[in-house]
């Protein structure tokens, strides 16, 4: 969803000419997550985050994802670490951003896996949803994939060595780097307008 784009949530036309009504709960849910602003009888507009809001989201993610990693670390099995390594190998072979992003989300989900269904997990997911669309819009994954993949491998190596605090440090650094790259791209785009 691109910022400022106007979208229709509650109805859409079917290719056969049928006008289908989507449940109100879909519009309400994505509105409650802050992804869109609803306008009665007019549809919705994709919410735009400011540079400061993006910085704040990444600061929160650094805190919450570090805690999630600490909580899940004792439960991570060798099989899960092997699966994470396989995901990283697949990421290195992927040439499109959508597939790379999907593997990245799976890698992150594996690191926080045991927390699924908790409030901490839900908060992280919500924050990630807000900024992922911007990272995709600005093409960060593919532009900086070498750096991101190297950081992922370093994180995995720290986990295999049992060094959770180093792993948390790497994760925080990666999130900080991503925030800096994304906000720089946002500022550059604003200056061109």
C-alpha cells in the first residue's frame, strides 16, 4: 500500500460484474492498525508515517525484538537454527524483493517463534507491518541485501555460540541501520518534492 493512495475497502467489482461487499471488520481492522484512515461513504486513504514516526517504530522494535529474542533463545533448537541457516541460503539465491522479504519475515518469525500469540509477538508484528511497506516502497531489501544477509549470518552465529547478548546487539544494530537507511530515503524523497 503506497502512502496517500486512496483505496476502496468496503466494496469492489468482480470481473463478472458482481459488486461484492467486504465485511466491515476488514476495514476496521486495518484502520485500527493505523494502515489506513477511513472516510465514511468515501473509502479510505493509506496512512502516511512521518520520518519521526518511522524512527520511533524502529526504536520500539529494537527494545521489543531484543526482549523477544532473549525470551525465545532458551527454546531454540538445533533444528530451528538449521532451518534459519537454510532460509539465509535461500535468501542469497533469491533475485526478487518479494521472495527475499518473505524469507526475511520467516527468519525473524523463527527467532521469535515460541512467542506467537502473546502480546509481545502481536506488538512486534504490528510495528513491523507499519514500516515494512516503506522498506518495500524504497527498495531497501535488494539495495542493501549483502549487508542485511551478513548481519543475519552474524546473528545466527552468535545464537549457535550461545551468546544471546551479542545476538541482541546485532539485531539492534541491524534495526538501527535499517531505520537510518529508510529515514534517509524518506528525507531525500521529501526534498525532491
